[in-house]
């Protein structure tokens, strides 16, 4: 779960 959350956070930053 930790890895998925990290990846999701990275994607969010890219979207911004």
C-alpha cells in the first residue's frame, strides 16, 4: 500500500 500511495502522490505533483 505504501508504494501505491507514493506513486499516487508523485502523479498528483506532476498533474499540478
